[in-house]
C-alpha cells in the first residue's frame, strides 16, 4: 500500500511542471523555518516562565517556613522537623 501511494505521488509529480514543484518545496521550507523559529521562541518563553515560577515558589516556601516557625516556636520538635524539611528543599 505504501509503495502504491508513493507511485501515485510520483505520477502526480511527473505531470506537474518542475517550477511548480520547486515553488511548493520553497514554500514548505519557509513554513518549516517559521515553525522552527516559533518553536524556539515558545521554548524560551517556557523556560522564562519556569524560572519565574521556581523563584515565586521558593519565596512562598520561605514565607511559609517563617510563618510556621513563628506559630510553632513553643514546640521544639516541630521546629526541628521544619528545619529538616526546609534544608531538603
């Protein structure tokens, strides 16, 4: 089936002028380059968003740790556990 489809495509290509085929290939190449550029920009944007999110989450964890420390200062065992958890993060 694959071979048959390849043969059909080759037949269609033989009946088209060479310049039409070249123009079609050039257009596809432009589209591929545009998609590659867009993909690169999206990847960069994603990396920037991930960095920002990591920074935000780090600050959030730090604030939560401080809040828990302030509210649990009477219980030393909780403070020890929180310090261990915070150092792992």
